[in-house]
């Protein structure tokens, strides 16, 4: 019965297909059976046709790009790049266990907006069109950066960006040597410190 409703929904559905779809690995979970992976779809029409034909219970696409996304072995897929993703979840918020669900989402939303406006668009200069925000399905949000400038970043480069945003490695004594006047037009952490202490 549930599959029938899914079929009716998909019949009038146009998928919001992500960019470079032909380079992403597609996977889905049918109503009966386990996940099926290593599928390649070339364009939005193929995605719509596939969904209508298979009526998936869950549908997934990789955030990484591959030369051969339909190969079964990872080393044969040939990694080309990946989106830069930030996972903001209530697990990292102090006192979340005592908050109502809507309060949790409001708090995580505040952090998400700060990440986007202060760091991604402010410090790093990404355009709003480079960013996509998704509800995680749980207690938070995922922010995806879709820009050629990040696709080729290795794990060290991605970690450096995350560490910068979290303020990892900041030494507070060093900031006491900087004049507040010097911080007025600063971006990133210098600007945050200016707002906090002036």
C-alpha cells in the first residue's frame, strides 16, 4: 500500500537534480530488499525515469564526483573531487538534552546561519548560489559548498577549513598584542574577537 503512494508521488515529481549528476554514484533502497549501489545516471530525465521505474523507498547520491561512478570497487571509480560539507548537529550543543525539539533546532539554526553568513560568505567569500542547506532528518542541518574551488581539496585542506571555523589552535594571549583599531575591518576570527571584546 505504501509503495502505491510513493508511486503516485513520484509520477508528478521532478527531481531537484544536483550538478554533475553523471559523475555521482547513485544508490537506493527498494521497498523489499537492501541497498543497491554503483549506479550512474546521465541527466535529470534519466533520474526521473529511474525513480518512476524503481519507486525507491530511499534515494541517495554521492557528494563525491568520480570518473566511473558505476564501478563497484572504489579505486576503479577514480575520485575527481567532492563537495565541502558541514554537519551541524545538536549533539555538540551544551544542554541540548534538556531542551525541547523545536528549541534544539532553533539553536542549531543560529549556528548554521552564523556559519554561512560569517564564515562561508564572509571570510571565504562564497556566493549564496554556491551553498545548499539540508535538514539532516534528525536534530540539525547539513551545509554543502558546491564550488570548483573546493572540489579538489584533500582531507588535510578540508580539516584546515573546519579547524579555522571552530577556532582550533587560537592562542588568546596573541590577540592581546593587537590593537582594537587594527581589527575594525578584519574578517573571520579577528572580527569575531573585535565584536566580543569591544
